[in-house]
């Protein structure tokens, strides 16, 4: 197989696995692992060593450096609020504890030599951002436990690599005539140089961008080049110290005040999705299943001990006297999947230890892959159910973020809550929020475009945003800001007043027009005239045609399917609905006489079809109630 064809195959499998994981709501990393094993050792379609040869190791190394740098970009210090002590303990105390406990387990339970056990113990500090980040995206953990796991995974990657380097260097001293003090001094110098290079590169890039010395179209290419250089230079002095350098570089840039940081971060995140997919498939494809089969029972028991004892015990010891609920300590102690960095370092050091005469060093690579595979599968499938059981998910049902407090949004929020979906109204004008308070609707006072708001709101609780303020330009800006977060098809806004330039604005600024181009003035004037937001469930006996006949003036806002799927009606949405869907619409408030007449019509239809269901209708802002209908909240 040619390298070009191999790249195409890996890209197709990687993106396909990510897409299927999104559709099936399963951890993407599990499908990536299975894809790599199927095309590699199972079918023999791809042999990475045969295809890429000596380029395989540098390809994986550069990809891992990019992944760690992007991870560092996401580590904003303000997100550590309430979790700083926990992260420090997990990195500076939990890491060494894992190293020591894994080394002891590897020697006394797995039967490894002290040299192999200590190197593998250092590698097992790494919990793997390549695995943790996709899992967190899937599980929708609450902010604090999610941030603890994210920070630990990214910071412990270089820490684990350096721990493995230290164990490796000490082993080299034992098997050669090298002096230990010289080796330790060399390692300390490498760490200092790596940190200095990361800081200097980040500082220089920040200064250059702020001074306008790098044009917009070159910012990302320059950054990618500097990441590669920052990774390569320290490695010339101390192997794998480049991982520390790129992590430091990413954290410094991520906490700077660069105006274009959001665009850079999003582009790097897109690259990282490709790199994580490709690297994981590559490493899974080169696994020798025959070697895995040769592992003894002692070694499999060691894998179980690492999974069930080493990680949980180290985390609970590290978090003693840290003010965290037991549920959060439990989920952090359980979730510790290993990723591509662990497999890559294990393969590299295993080969080098074998060269200096460590007999069981060949077991490092299969043991590392076995631990990666087991933790990916178990943690991948258990994180979401465990988070739900411990009540650490942000919400089981994704809700709607409404920006703009006014009479219409108050009625809309009450109707959505009546449907069982979370909702929150945000506004930067406190006086606007007064008309919402006291109606049992969650609110947020402040500017939602700030980073502070994104942290406070915990956006993973929502899957859609509607900008319904009285300012058309501000609504468009909100849609542009939140489109990368929720997706361009899940951000909506009021149509511009009068609809002037509507089509062009929708194409250029983003944000679908809400409820068939309903604008601010019309929506709120209808509410003032006595209209209400009503929920109506369609059934076999009450079809959409019946609904249209009874409500000719209704402005349908959204349709809720029985499986929880939501369709928000917008300009291009086909105005139709199926049996079993629940319509949410802005409709005139019927008089008692109108309701009584409609009820008589339903009763006549029901008598003709006695087995059919009647519809369920709930109104928000409805003063009267006809027999057989449910009033809204």
C-alpha cells in the first residue's frame, strides 16, 4: 500500500469513526481503537511500519506534540476556579503515587524486572488527553470534575514522559558505566531548557502578534511551525522533553489576551480531531495480537490491579483534605484512560531497553496497549452512566439558551419547561430580567459574550441558542459567537425588523431566522394583545391538518418528537408535523366560547373514533381552560 493511499484510508476511518460515534452516541475513541485493530493485525490491510518505515516514529511524535499544544491552549487558568488544589495535588502528588504503586505492582504482581517496571510505572502516569477530551465531550460532565480530568490529562502527559525518561536514564546507568550524578544533572538541564524554550517561544509569538508583525493569514501556519520547532529543539538535549516545552507554550498562549485566540484555538481543535483519529488508528494498527496472547496470567492480573487499585488509591490519597464531594473524587479516581502517548513511549523505550540488555523490556509495548485498550473500553462506556448515577452530568436533557428577556421569551421559556427541557434566559439589562423573575425561570444577568459568562453558564447544558433581543445587530453577533459552540444549524435569532435585507444577513452573519422570520416587535405585540405560547400534541385523531384548521393564525415555533428530537421552525423549514409530535406555537388566546366549540368538535370526532387519543393542549398565558385541556405552567 502506498503512503498516499494509507493516509486516505486512515483519514476515512478516523472521520467515519468520529461521525458514527456522534450518531450512535458512543465514545469515539472506542470506534477508533476497533478500526485500527481491524485494518491492522486482524485483516492485514495496513502495516504502518511497512508503509511509513522510519517516518512512522517522527510522524506520531509531531502529531502528539500538536495534540498537547492544542490541549495547553484550552487550559485557561480561570477555568480552574474551585479545582486548583485538586489539580496541583493530582499532578505533583498523584503522579508520583501512580509511578510508585505501578512500579511495585509491575514487579511483585506482574513479574517484571525493576528496570521495566519503573519505566512502565512512569508511563502509566499519563492519562491521555487524546482519550479524556473526546470522553468529556461525550459525557457532558459538570464543569469542576470535567476541568480536573482535562487539566490532569494534559499536564501529566509531559510529567509521565519525563518520569519514564528518568527511569530509563537510571536503567542505562545501571547497565553501563555512566555516572548517575551526571545523568541526573543532564536530565535536570533538559527540563530547564524545555521550560525556557516553551516560555520564550510563547512570549515571542504573543509579542509579534500584538505588534501586528504577523498577518492574519499567517498566524496559524507560523504557530504550527513554532510548535514543531519548540518540540524538536529540547529533544536534542533530552528525549521527550519537547512534550513539556509544547505544553508550556500552549498554556502561556492560551492564557494570553490575544484578540485572535478564539479563531486560532478553533482551527487547532479541528486539526487535533484529525490527528487524534489518525494517531490512534496508526498505533492500534501496528499492535501484534500474537504478543498480546503471550502475556501470562500474572501480567493480566497486573493490568487489573492498575485499573482497579493503582489509579483510585493514588487519587484518593492525593485528594485527602481537598474540599471535593466524594462523588467527584470517585469519578476522578475511576476515570484514567491511557492514550497514544503511553503506547508511543512504551514502544520506544521498550526497544531501547532491549538493546541494552533488559530481557523483559519487549513486554512494555503489549502491556501498555493492553492497559490502553482495557481502560478505553471500560472508561469509555462507564463514564456517562457513572456520571448520571452520581448526578455529575450537567443535564440528561440538553436545553435551550435564550438571550433576551421580554414578555415573549418569558412565555416561550415557560412553555419549553412545561415540555421537560431545561431553559435559561440571559440578559445584560437587569431591568429586562425583572419581568422574568418570580416565574420560576432560571436567569443570568450579564454579558453572555464574555469568557466569564461561558464559564458560569456551563454551556454543555445546552444544545441550542436563540438570540431574541430588540437589537438586530446584537442578535447577529450572538449567532456568530455561538455558532462554533453549538453548530450553525442550532443558533437562531429574530428576523430583522421589517425583514429588510434578511436573506443576505442570514447568509453572511449566520443564525437561522426564528419561527418563520418572526421579529421582535411582532412577537411581543402579540403577547401584549393576549396571544399565548401553547403546546399541542398531535395524534391519530388530531392531525396537523386539524391543527391548521383550528389555528389558522398560529406561528409555529418548534416541534418536539416523541424521541426527544427538536425541530425549530425557521425560514427554510417545511411547515409540517407528524403524528406524535408536540407543536409549540404562538397562537391567539381563545375565548371560552371558542374553546367550548372546539371541545364539542373533538368530542364528536372522538365518538366517531372511540379508540383514538385526544390531543393534549397546554397554553402559557391562557386565562381560560376548556374541559379536557391542560393549562400551561
